[in-house]
């Protein structure tokens, strides 16, 4: 525990909050900006003496419950909350679950990639956003139920799983997806969405259940992707995965080498759009 840095951090966070921000009267006798120490203690549900000792760098190591109460009282951001826990020598609390909100800048990026299929995944494997060429390449995502826009469910409850034993690419991708989902379950141990996904897919796919029980952990890095489109034909692409760390999301892009048949097929796909998307 870094008592000196924690004391300074608590003082600086307290000073930036106005009483009106937390529903307290401002009054006219305040000598310094921000909340008083007793007000923070009241909001956090702890004794004034204990909070004063923390700000003076002489208090005992706070429990996780106290740290959470302080983070709420001081209206800390996720980054600030993590910093507070680190100063106290505690691992930061895991977030509630994978973020569903895609940053506006990433959405603008998808719009500009009109010649590259691209979509956004969260840590659970949910497809959150996509561009028209990704829909043309894979499926009409807009026509799907939101819960079905998940790459793990898609892989193990669709026709691709039938090729696991005979198709090296499918075998490699399936194992990567399971390892990636297990890593996500460690980052979000309390997320009911991940738990429900694992239980639901396990019940429908003995293959998924077997791979899940093997316990492999890994982060999907991208690589080669092979598929056959009903209109564009055989496609050999390179899959690149760009990480959005503040949301724990990935932008997945598929590119083809110029001058190859796959590159010409991708040009055709731009024209065809989302007509007849039943990928074999």
C-alpha cells in the first residue's frame, strides 16, 4: 500500500467535486473547493476519523468494500478506480461485463472502410457493429436476433462445426475462439452473459463442451481466413485484429492480396452486396 500517494489522490479527487454534484448544499463558509472530509465520509458510509487518517497517510489498509465505497463517493472513472485499488495494494475490481458501446471513432472507421470487410467484437464474441461489405461477405447481421450475432455460437451451432475433424482452418479457428472466450471469462468472472453463453453452447455442442473442458486460454491474434461465398466463390483472406483497449473490443478486418483471384472476387462482392448470403 502506497499511503502517501493514496492520501494525495484522495485529496485531489475530493477537491474537484462540488457539493451540488452529489446533492449537498453548497453553503457560504467553504474555505476550499470541493467536498469536506466529513461529507466524503458520509457519502462512503465510513467514520470521519477513518477517512481523515486515510487522507493523512496514516490509516490502515482499506478493505475492498471501503475502496468501492470511496470510488462511488468520489465519482471515480474506471481508470481512477483501478488506480485507487493499485495504490491500496489490491487487484482492481473486475468490470461488470464486456462493453456493448462502440466508440464513435471506431464507427467512423467502419464507414470509411468501404473496400474492406470489417466488424467489431466485444470480449464475449458479440458482433456489435459492421460495415456493408462485412455483411455481404458473412451474413446480413441486421436480419439476425442480437443474441445470435455471436461468433462462438455461430461457429459451434452452425454448419461450420461439422467440418472440425476434416478442415484444418475450422479446427484452428474453433480452438482459438474457445481459448479467447475462456480468457474473457477470467477478466469478467461475474458476467452472466459469458456464463449463459458457455452453458447454452455446451448444451447444443459436445465439441464446444469438450474444448471448453480442455481449459486452453489465449487471445485471438488473427491470421489466414478461408471461405467459399455463394456468389464470389473461394476467398483466401488475411484477418487482422485491432484492439480497442479502453473498451476491451476488437476491430476485425479481412484483406486480400492485390492481383489475386480473391482480390477480384472481393471487388465483385462490393457490387453484389447482401444478395444471397448463404455461405457454405
